[in-house]
């Protein structure tokens, strides 16, 4: 396990399934159409998202891959401005319903587009997301990369470059992503940022206590 700012940091696992599963009221049908290793894709744990927000205390959050709406729920509960992006057009009604039911201020937006193509304005003090783990999950309207090199070049590189462009100085980029020891793109990802995006400094990783520790990799903009 890596350290984060010199310390081992583990967010305890939540078993508040009712709180976590609430997202399924909005996007359960869409999630069931996503597959990972022959199984349904899982929700992002709402309590983990809230712990990340409390750690970094954002005012304006960019989420390049908005998922099932769990992190949108987190943003509304926390109270920071949120801009999410999702290439899955089937998710639009779910995001709209979450905002309609839970938000009392007009500062939550999800743009339906590929992150590489979406128009963004301004900067953010937090870019935090959980992108696809290569082809471990297959979403509707998702590009299915043939090789990990395609995934790196067509998805991860643009994600980092665009995220850095819209990240404020002293802002943080946080990715929950795993290669599960099979595809080996995590080391490539770190090296790419180190060599091509020197404005980003790696601060290490913290973890969420799942069935195994789930890594969250962190960079800060100089």
C-alpha cells in the first residue's frame, strides 16, 4: 500500500446499504445494463464520496465520468458546485431527477458528452472521479478499447490533460481507478503525468476499505 502525504490513510467501509442503494431509485435500470466480468456494475459508495469531499473541502468540483449519480448526490449533500460529464445519454433522466428531488440551489450540472469533447468554463479546485477500469466495466454508449494502449492514449491522456487545464492552482486531482494487476496501466499513468504534466505533483494514494483496499491516487497542481 502507498502512503498519502507520508501517512497510511484508509477510509472505513460503510455498511449503510440503504444510503448507498438510494441511487438505484434513479439509475437502477441503467446500471443493470452495465456489465463487469459477467456481473452487474456496482454503485459508487456514497459515504466514500462524502469522506473525500470532507478531506479536500471543494467549492467547485469537476467529475469527468459521473457514473450512476452517486457523486452528484454527494455534491448536493455537501453543498459544493458540481459539474459532471457522462457519455451515456440514457443517464440524463436520472441526473435530472436527482437534481429535481434533492437540490435547492441551481449549481449542479451534468453534461451528456464524452469528456474529451465537452465544453467547460472556468476552473475547479477539485477534479474527482472514478473512470472506467479499461474494459472491466462495459457501459452503454461507451467506447470499447481494443488494447490498454488505446485506453491510455484515447481516454486517460485526454482526461489528465483536460483536467489539469481546468484545475486551479493548489487544486487536487483524485482518481479512484484500478488495473486489478492485469493490465498494468497504473504505473504508466503515473509516469505520463510525471513527464508530460509537470504542473501536477503526485501526493500518493489513500484507500477505501472494500473487500480489498481501493486506491485513490492524488495529484496537486503547483
